[in-house]
């Protein structure tokens, strides 16, 4: 990818037009156009200004990694404009390139994702989804209990999982890079239970679904079945219920990492509650505003940690400098250490050393 292509990608990620960027950098729109088309090269002063305005380091424009992204499948709450999609994809491309770069430093052959055997069949009915979710848990040795950290489970098996700031209405996306390896990116600013459900939902979109089942319906059912297997749901709730207690749902949310509303859906899907009970529960949620922000303490959000660990490993082994570590992390190293120290309750100085 040329310097001009990288500049265009960074501009799209920032949501700036040629004219907007030119005004901020104090050059002409024609100059920006020439930079992007490779007809001119910015001087060092202009390059520093471009990097500052676009929120990247100057090294970004000369990063060697080149990847090809497939057409993404967006999951969103409302329609996303073409501009918003370009901004999200710019974020994903930047994060993924940094991820692959640190892998190339540490591994001759980085781990790759192997499509689960149980995903090879065709989903002809919604009931098939339950069987695949159960089979995947068995294939991955997850048992029937709660999955403590879904991000770690996926990354350990070679999936690339990342957080992006995203845009209003964006939830998650799935795509492939270099026509092969799958990537899941989810919005950073989401509650923990919604992040986990989005991850499982995106995994479900890798199923081969036959109409009229519908890919979205199958992925939604898969997410619930993967996070809470049928036997676990019946063990927790019972075979038949006439009502579900709100505190009960809240406690189950924190045990299995699945929202109260998803638990209600799950109970209906398994016939534990009927349509009348289901409708009454959701009517209460809407009346009390719980459909937007659920009652009680929110579920802590898990984060993909593998890339951070790889950067810290490369730094500890003197394979990269602190400046390179900052570039790979996408933020100043001191800022990263301070944030991690706050998250883990330790003295930042201990991390600096």
C-alpha cells in the first residue's frame, strides 16, 4: 500500500473530505489530491501536520504491511451511511495491520483459524442451530457451563478480535483478510453482555444457512445457544415457568455473561415460557426503560488481550523499541501503561520498569 493510499485511508477513517483536510493542514485541496494519487510527496513538516490532524504517527504512512479486506458484513442498529462505513473500515484496517505486524515480529507462522468441523453442514432449520452450537462447545472443549472470556476463546483459536470506536448505530462486523482469515470487530462503547452476544452472533454468521431460515435469525439463535446451552438453561430455569423473576435474570446475566433480555428470548425459544409470559416481560422492560439500559449493575466488559500481550512480549524481548510499541498499540506507551495500571489496580511505575 503506497503512502498516498494510506493517506486516503486515514482521511476516510477520520471522516474528512479533501477540502476539510486541506484546511486543517493549511495546504490546497489539490495538494492533498496529488499526495493521495502519488503525484507528489508531502515534505516533513506537512507530513507531521497530516499525522497530527489524522491521529496517526508519521510512521503510519510508510507501514509495510499490506492486506486485502473482503466485503464486510455489518451488524447495526440503524442504517449506516457510506461515509460511516468507510470510517469503520479505516479503523479496522489500521488495527488489523498493526496486529499482523506484531505477529510477524514474533512468529514465523502465526496461528490461523481452522473452521470448526461442525460448521461444515447446511443449516436447514432453526433447530439445526442448537445442534451446531452444542457440537462447537464439544469440539472446543467448553463443556456446558459459562464461558468465562469469549474473546480469549476465539483468539486462542486464531480468530482476530478487535474493538473499534465505530459510529452511531454500528455494533459489529465480520470480514476476511487476504480472502481467507476471519476477523470480528465490535464497537468499544458497548456493555459487556452486548459485546459478548455480538461476538457469538458474528461467529454464528459463519454458518452455512439455507433459506428460508435466514442468516440473521440463525446467528441470533446460535449466539443464545452457544452462550447458554439448552441443558444449562433448563437446569437454571426449569422445564416450564409461568413467570421469571427480575433478580433471577440479573444473577443469571452475571453468571453466564448474557443479558436479561437474551435470557428471556432463550427461555421462549426453548419453550420454558410461553408467548404470553414473554410479551409481558418485554412490556415491563419497555415501560421501565430496561430495554435500553437493563436493571442492576452492568456486566463488566471483557477485552481482547492477545494483541496487547504480543506487543508487551516483543518489547520485553527487545525486538521492538518503545516508539515502535506505541505505534503498534496505536497510542503513546505511557498512556497505555497508565490505563492498564488503572484497570488492573497497580502502580503505573511498576509497568514502566
